C-alpha cells in the first residue's frame, strides 16, 4: 500500500543528494515556540529536587499498562513537573560545542529525537492538579516552566463536544496534548521527516507511560480524535503546527482484564 512508503528507508539516498535548508545554511527554526511577553509563567519543581518517580525501571516496565480509568485524585505539582521533564525536559544545559543549546540548532532532552530536532510542543488540559486552575497550559522546556495558555471557560464547549463520551479524557487529572511543528525536522531531514516524526512521537509517549507508572499513575495513548477541534482547543493553526497525539493521565485504579 502507498501509505506504507513513508515508513521505509528508501529515501535516505535521495536525502543525501538534497539541498536541505540546513545545507543551504538557512537559520534553524526556534528550539522552543515563542510565548507572549505578558504570559503568566508558573514555576515547576526542579529536576534536582524531585522526590517522586523513584520506582526501579524494571518494576515500571513490568507493571506498565494502558489505563482508561482513573481515580478522582489530583496530580501534585511535583508529579506534574516530573512527567513534563520525563517527556520533553532538558537533560543537559550549556552553550558550548556539544552542549544543549549549541549554535541554537539542537537540544538534548530526556527522550531521543532524530538529529536532536525535537519537533513537539507540549500542551496540558488540566482538570485536577494542585495549585493550578483548570485550563490549558503549555510547557516551556528551555525554562522548565508552565505558560498559562487558555482559561477553561474559553474552551469548555469545544471540550465537551470533542471528548464526547470518552471517559478516560473526562476522568483524567491532566490530558497531555502534543503538537508537532514539522519544519523543525524538515529543516534538516526534508523528505525523511514524516518517518522521523512518527518515531519521535513513540519515544516521548513511552516515557510518559513509564514515568506515570513510577508515580502510581497511568495513561493511555490516543491517536483517534477530531483534528480540527483539538487544534482549536490548543489554539494552533493546523498547518505549521498541529496536534499529533493525546494522552490522559490520572492516578491508577485496580488493573482489569481490559487493560493492555
């Protein structure tokens, strides 16, 4: 089937011959999408201060399940900080050769990304998190802060129409909404970008699964959603930036036979 072609490695030889924007010395796109100067920024718990997420990796892997039911418990700010850092946070800082912000081209984070391009932005629909009002927030990985994005009252009707009867989205404490800015990857990889972006999305969501397990929570990745409406909820244009993945997170209830 023609839809399988982008998953194959056939285009690497073509890429070697292409005049990509990087090879043309076009300046790279920003490592982080700009945010309004007057935006309300919220400090998160620093990675060095985490006391959560201490479960051994082997236990997190062993017990990982896709959870679709959650308790009514909120996430703490430290737990949310940990989940954000584990999925898109910075693993190294600096500005010299080989360091995280070297020449403004690449960042080194807690998940791998082809060419260290990291094309995603993380938005949160917060239902229940200690110290945060209900609404939409955006994670700023270079600062390890949250940016208040939209009040819940602005999007309540859209959310109700979009989520419908999907219990996991209503019951979760927080819904992770990942958008992609394709040009971050296209700048370097051109025709190879769809495959690389798809692989990168899997890396970040698996980290969310394991990090959630480590704090007594759970998640379930969702790729079936109303594209136009979810783009509207996080207020992106749907062309240069659009939603690619959802993942509701909440405190876990007992495992059932339906969890896979």
